[in-house]
């Protein structure tokens, strides 16, 4: 199935929905399109400071103690989930988004964040309001319903522009820039941040496009999501080379281009389309205007500049 390559409307600007001792859940981004609502969330357990030996000793010492399991009120008696479940309430009934994309990151007792689960769900088209249901009974997390305000149908349909017809923010690189490696920044808890820019096309040709699909401010840092799309015969070549060969991004400062290192991403492709998504972390600029350089030599896109306002997206 081909991906939806429509620029959507930011339906939620991110931030924590739930914070409890056993679990916190936050929205990375929610994008509303006529085809559906894409919801990207991260659930995070508390950081466990015990090392492996301490954990094993504690497991043996409490093996016979009962574990609190939260009651199933909206979840069926048996279901397909093993971690956080997400769903929505419609006409008084709960519908669960099984089959979503999920990724897991482990923890270390010397680290700063607990283990996290990232879920990306495609829900049906929804407008004005969403009753989001969260459940994880196995760890004692009680089912929770959160009301999320959404854009109306007219707003979503007006913004439903294909990335191949949307305006392009690219500017020519008129002055030579010295290539440098940006200082490495640790990943930030993006689910606790705020989305501060709407998605936009930064660079494009007839068969390739670079889209800035998310900009999230987390304290003094920015988390940026860059999506690259190729159609036609070249798509198959890039798909076979994945995960290498996605777009590159740098922050321009005076006469220097500080190239960012990808903090991870994903890709999907076939014979006629290839889509790659990468995440980067950069310092938030003092003036809230980020001067970017993007390029994708493997897709035939030479370097171009784009200035992005990092004020809150409207």
C-alpha cells in the first residue's frame, strides 16, 4: 500500500497526557488528514536504578507477592496487546487500534530515562474532538480516557495538499559554506515537548522531495523529523540501499554548515516509491529562526537552504 503523501494539519502540539508513578504517556505529534488521524505517542516506565544483580535478587524475594493488575472495563477479557493499548470511544463503544507500528527502547540503570514504547497509529478520520483511551492492565495502569481537541473537517480538507503540489521553502545556496560536524546532542524526551512548526516541503524535484515533517521544542533543544520521498525507478534502488542514503540536514551559522547526525529513523519502499524518516537533535536558535541546509545526493537533490520559524505552530 502506498503511503499518504499529503501535508496534514497538526492536530495536537504534543506534551504529556498522563503522568503516573507506573507510566507516563505523551504525544509526539498528531496529524489530521482526510484519510485519517495519525497519532504518534511514547509511553515511558520509570527509570530503574537497580543493576542486573539487584533486580534478580529483588525478583526472587518478591516472587510470591501478588502483582496488581488493573481491571478491564473497556478492554475485552482477552486482547492482542502486551504493552500500552490505544483506542477511541465512538457512540459509547471503545475501538482499539491493534496492528499499529511500535518500537521499544531499553533502559540502563546509569541512564536518564526509563524504558519507552513508541506507538504510531492510524485512526479513522476524526474532527473536532477525540476521546482517546489508554490501557495497560498488566502493570497496574488503569484505563484512562483523555479528551483531545482536533481541527474541524473544513480546516483539514483545506490543508490537504500533496507534497508534490505544496509550496517549496527552498532557497539557493548562494555563498559557499564550510562543512562541519555538529556537536552531538543526546536524544530528548520529545513526548514532553511542544510542536513549534507546521510540516512543509523544503526541497523538491519531479521525483524526489524532502519534507520537514516535525519540529519539537524540548527546553533548549529541537527535535526535527525529516522525511524523504522518491517515486519512479530510483525508488527501488534506494529501497535496496536502505537504511543508508536518506536526506542530510545541517544548521547554517554564518559561513558554516553544521551537519547533524541522525538519531534513528525508519524506511519503507517498493518498486515505485521509497520513504525514509530520520530524526535529528539540534540547539534551539536564540532568535527562534532556524537556518537549515538540506541535501539528498542519492535522489538528485543538491544542497538548498530553508529558514524555519520555531515559534509555536498555528
